[in-house]
């Protein structure tokens, strides 16, 4: 597998898919970040929670990007 822009795009898409299928209440409550008392945590943890919440708005574009990626892989022959 070569190092290319398309492979970087696929890696980012896979990470975004992983965040989309994450069960937020179950995952965040395990670490005490479920929203009840997030003001007493570090700014980095608040940013991670914000990222997980913001990815929800990318649901439709990620579905389209998945479809385009599958079509490119079928046409061009993926590795």
C-alpha cells in the first residue's frame, strides 16, 4: 500500500466511521464525561467530547463519502 492522498482520505474516513458508530452515552459515562459534570475536567477531554458530538453532524456527508470510496475502489481496483 503506497502513501497517497487517497489512502490518507480512506484512513480519515475510517476514523470518522468509528466515531459515528460509537455509542456515546455508554462510552462517555465510563470515563465520567457523559455531560453531567464536564466543567471539572481538563480542556483536552472537553475537546474530545466536543469532537464526538460534532461528528454527528457529518452523518450524511460520511455516507456519501463511503459510497464514493467504494465506487472508486471497485473501478480502480483497491489493494
